[in-house]
C-alpha cells in the first residue's frame, strides 16, 4: 500500500498560500497593526465568531459574520476583511476583495481609527446629499463603487437638479 506524501496532497479550499508582499502591502500591514485598526478587526472578528485565515496581499479574511450591523456583505477593519459569506465564496469574489483591500489602505493613510470617524461623516453627508451612504462618499468612490456593489446615484440626482434649475430659470424669464 502506497501512502501519499503531504507535498502531493491536493490543496484544501479556503486560505491562500502566503506570497511575498510588495513593499506597499508590507508597509500597510505594519501601519495597520501599529495604528490599532488590525488588532481591533481581529477582536471584532473573534467576538463575532468568524473563521479567520491569511488572505492575499497581506490581508486577513474573516468569514461567517452573522451580526446584524453593518448590513454590507463585507467590510474592513484595518487589514481584516470580514465577510458574511463562507470562505470559498469570499475568496472567489476577487472584485469585492480588491474593493475592501483599498479600504485597508485607507485605514493606513488615515492613521487607523480616525478613518472610522471620517468614513461615517462622509457616509452621512452622502446620505443627505444623494440618498445613500456611498455615492458621494470619497472613500467608497476611491475604493470603486461598482466593485463594492454600489450604484452611483450622483448622475441621476445631478440631472434632476439641473433640470429643476432650468425650469426655474425658464419660469423667471416668462414671468419676469
């Protein structure tokens, strides 16, 4: 009877094998540990009972998130990307993972936890201006609205706003 060595065994689904990180990815990883956002993400993932594993490009992926908030299918805290989905589904959503990776970089640029205040302020402004928290939010726009599963509502609102202004100008001309 022949035994298979571990080297010849098929790869298990789930975590991706560690790869060499670029200087930028390594810098982001260190920055988000030092600014406490990645440790906060790991605590949150642990409290929520998710399964965590090493993901691509220096990210940590947490799957199986079940808490009610936030409503999103995925969100990021530091270098921890937290998915509602299982590991296989999360790892096949490369576009969404790329979107969340850009948020991870935003945490590093904003020195960690201040990102949360800036992000929520931008989301509130966007919700007031466009009726949703993403369309006018510069953090979501930079991460890629469509990649994050959002619809850009700015064009529709701007067209409606311009049309309303044109009507009021026309009325003034007729009545003035």
